[in-house]
């Protein structure tokens, strides 16, 4: 995923020279991870530590962050790592950040309703976004905290209230849906997964996730029944992991991978790498909904262009119409929560 920065050479002078030439050619970038001690946060911190585009890695959580930072900080890659713990240190964690990744929140516990979980996690997102508006208002924000369909609109409303909302800099991370669609498609099409691309549009929960297998590359002649099953499996990917873990966890490792992949794309865009295109849930006018996931071209200001949906199959057109009411409801729920 990331170009290796491990230089194998017996010559320390050569290593030093390579390090100097590398660091002088790549911009300094600070990445802050909010929720860094959790099940997603720890593998995400590891993956971002391995990313040569990161010069400063800021890890924040309400507990246990110093240990994670010490552990990850021993890895011999470019970035300096600092752990911050508790609300008193949130400002320091955020100051100067180019990219903030939010996946803080609590997992669902026995006896907790979905509304209970929503209110807790939405409240956490609300507070963190208020701090971002204050301490790093120009950072790109990658939202992983669920439900993304609602937490992105919450973030937008909080940034608007603070007078610093920039629609180009707020992203809902839907990359895990793309990762799953690629994996499942490659298995059925019997093609190398590294060569596969599948756009995924809509939102980031259940029926709002719509993989466009008609636009998949390389194209395979799969039956309608297989494509329907692949769509359902992509939509239910999270449930598949929860059931496989027997209710004792959710998708943490694959989510960390997907989060790191999208963060890497954002950093490449910031650094001026041309034609970086990823699917993401952003403010959009390509449908009548105010937020929608589709292919987005990333650049120095975040979103450079929201690309159109392209040609859809009849099955996908039906899926698009079916997801809209659900996604609309989730967006309205987020806006309402932010304005309470």
C-alpha cells in the first residue's frame, strides 16, 4: 500500500544521504488520529506510522494513548509520534494538523439501543468537531465514526456554526465498502484483486451502500444472480464480521486498512499528486441529496471535483432510488442532532 521507506544497506552514510534527500522532497505533514487507542485506532496508528508522507503523527484518546504512542514510536520510519490523553490535551493534539482522522466512539454494549449508541457517538463527534474548528480549522477531516451517513452532516453543521465550514475538506470515509466490493468481485470473477476497481456510491450503511459492478474493471461476465449476491454481501460486510467474531467485535483491522488507504490518498492530493480519485461521502450536487458518496478527485484543497455517476445498469438504477429515502433520513437526523 505504501512505498517502503526501509533502506537495506550496510552503509550508514548512504542511509543518511537517502533520508536527507527524501525528507527534503516530501512536505512536512501532521496527521492527528482521534480515538487512537481503540480497536481501529491502534492498527490505523501503525499503518500511518508506516506511511512516508507523514512527518508528525499525533495520537489522541481519552485513555491509554501514551502507551500506544510509545509502542508505535519505536518503529524506524520518518514520522515523530506523540500521544495525547484527555480533553485537556486535545488542543495540542490538533494544533497544526493537515489531516484529522476521527473514529472515536464507543462500541454497542449489551442492553444499549441503537439510539443510545447514536446519541453517545454523535455527541463525541460534535465535541471533537468543535475542537477542530478552533485549533486546526483548515485541516482535511476524514470521518470514520459511525453512522457516517449522519456524522458527516453533524460535522458540517458544527463547522458552519463556527464560521469555518469548507465543503471541500470534509470527507466521510466509505473506502471499506470499496475494499470489500473489490475483494468479493475478484473472488467471483477469478481475477487478481490488485487489478480490480469497483466504484461504490450512496452512503455507508446497509442498503445505502451501492457498488457499481457494471463499471468494475476488469469486466467479467457475471450473471445477474451473482451480481445481486455480491451487492448484498458488500452491503452486509460489517454484519458478516460481527457474526464471525461471535458478537465480540466488529470490523477493526479492515477498517483501519481502508482508513489508512483513504488518508494516504488525501495526503497525495495535498502534496499535488495528479489524478488521485477515490470514492467518498461528501457534500454533493450530483443527486438531490446534500451528501452523497461517489468518485471524488482529490487535490491541494481537498475535493477538487465530484465526478458524475456514469452509466448505471437497471439493477443499479433501482438500487439508487431505493437508497435515497434511507440516506435522506440519516442526513436529516444528523442535522437535527447538531442543532439541538
